[in-house]
C-alpha cells in the first residue's frame, strides 16, 4: 500500500518478463484466499509462499528449499525463521513454505473460510501429511521474519475484530 511498494511493483510489472508477473488482489485481506489465487496463476513446478516481511539471511536458502522440495516423498519444506532480534520464531513449524504447485492445487490449497489469516499454513501442512507426504523443516535455509508487519496499523475497533477472528480461527483449528 505504500508509494514505495507500489512503485517497486510497477517497475517489476514494467519489465515485461515471463518469469516475473505482478498480480493484483483487489479484495479484503484474506491470506489464504490471496495465496490460493496466486497459485491458480502459477506456472512453475514449485510454489514458494513468502511473506512481504521477510529478509534473506543465507545466500543459498532457495537452493536448499528447492533441493528438498523436489524429493518425491516431500510435500512441502520450510525454512528456519528468526525474529529481528535473532531469536527463533519457528524451528519446527513449516512456515514460509515451498510446495509442489500441483500438490497445493490437488489438496485444495488453504482453507479460505475457516483460516482467513491464521493457521491456514499449519492446516495446509497437516493436509500434506494426511496425504502421505513429508513436511520438512530445515535450519539450512534461514530467513528473518518480522511477523504481521503488514497488519499493525489498525485502530482499536479493527484490533478487537482481529482478536475475535483469531479466536474463531483458533477454535476452528482445534476442531
């Protein structure tokens, strides 16, 4: 939403590259729906779901994820995620995940109704495991993840609605 981000994305779109496409999602924020939409547009064998509040920490992070994701028994793979202060955010939960594009589609993607913002990635991981594939986490691909940075500028009413939504999604996940 910032002018800098819009300018950057317009520059990417203006490249006319077959490898880089900028997609618009002009609907209310729903992380699961956004990713599901993007995967319908994906042309590659693998899909990387990477948040806009991440930063690369190791030069070969993508090679590491790809080499694991291409193994036939692996359904998805995720990196080690660190908070900006260096503490571990996720070291066992597969987030920031890479998944074979067709498997994502075959499993129906993320649940857009029950998990609009939270738990959608963990739910997807559980679907991958239930389908008989491995969910792999690797510390050899490491990213910094600020966490929910794009959703911090909200008023108190919106913050309360976010809390209520989170509790509902948490209940749905437990169910």
